[in-house]
C-alpha cells in the first residue's frame, strides 16, 4: 500500500496521506514519500493547484506515529524531526497554491502540515490543534513559527500552551482555518475553491504567492520591490496578452501558463 497516494487531474494535484488504520500518522517512510512527491510537484509546470488531504473519514493526520516513536532512539527521533520540518518547509515553499482539505482529526504534525499550506478548508466535524505540550514536547515542524504569523502571538501562545483541541468552528474564529463546510460538502467545496483559483493566470498565481510570502517577513519598501519584480515577470507572458484580448472580445481568457 502506498503511504502517500498521488493523483493529477488536469492542472490539479491531489496528495493523500494514506495510513487510515493509523489515522494517517506520520512515520519516517511516509515523510520520505511525501518529500519525493512534493519535489515532483514543484518542478511540474502542468500543476497549478495542490490539495492535501487524508484517507478515510476520521483523520487528516494525528501527527507523529507515537507507536513508532516509542521504538526509536534519540538519534532517530531527531532524524524524524529534521525530516518532517524539511518536508513541510518544502510544501510551504511550493510555487503552486496549496489547500489542506481537513476531513477529520488534525493534531500535532497533522496540524502543522495544514499550517504549511496556503489555505485550510475544514469539515464541520473536524477537531484540530497543536497538542504537543500535553505530551511533554513542543511543536517541532513549524507550529511555533507559522501559527503566530497566521493568528498573532497571544492567540498562538494560548493554543499551544493549553494544548487546546479546537472544533472547526473554534479554529475559524481563531483565524486558523479559511473556511468551514459541512462534512458531506467538503470535497465539492474544496474543488470549487480550487476552481476559483485555477480560473486565473497560473504565472500570475505563482508570482502573487511569491510576492506575498517573501514580502511578509521584510520591511514595506523591500516588500514593494519584491512585488514590482514579481509583476515584471508577468509582463512578457502570453497569458497577459490573452487576458487583454479576452477582455476586448468579452470572453473568458484561456490561460496556458506561458
């Protein structure tokens, strides 16, 4: 059985954590496979949006495989921590927009994977949180850094130091998730959201994401310079000309990513 399944439909890629019997917990082999898939997506010009989800109807991912963790030496634990951090950073760095389709439990590393994505769409039945302090450890795959950047320091401290398990509605109120939908609508609502992104110029999507991600951690003037450079990349593209032509002809543009 594949630990991580991959499917491409047109310009949309689906990455599914595939250990439903273990609630899609991450073991080392799964992380290695997820890293390889992520790299293949990064260099694939045909992929314009990526959806990450978990197999089954119970869990997105409950984080590290604690049964495996009990058998590991300290050195192996460090290996796993470095690997999960490396893979999630690669996911965050994908040029394509990414969506976490959160179909169930998302705790620890599972929540950190969702935080590494650009958007999080959760089923109304989902439960989630960075619960590591309850296990005597801390989030080690980006949670202490990505969550405060998303919702602010005070709220992130509250959630991490209390190891709070949030309902989807609570996560939305905290600003952790983008949207909450009925569980039976999750697949369609996520597809519709992806389609609303896919309708736009793929080069423009990547450059807008690049400008936002890289501009957030610098001063305003540097960020504006990053934005200008990103805009300049779109100027000589066929897609920009196509958009102007389509506007004049009162039709929807057909973008080719060129």
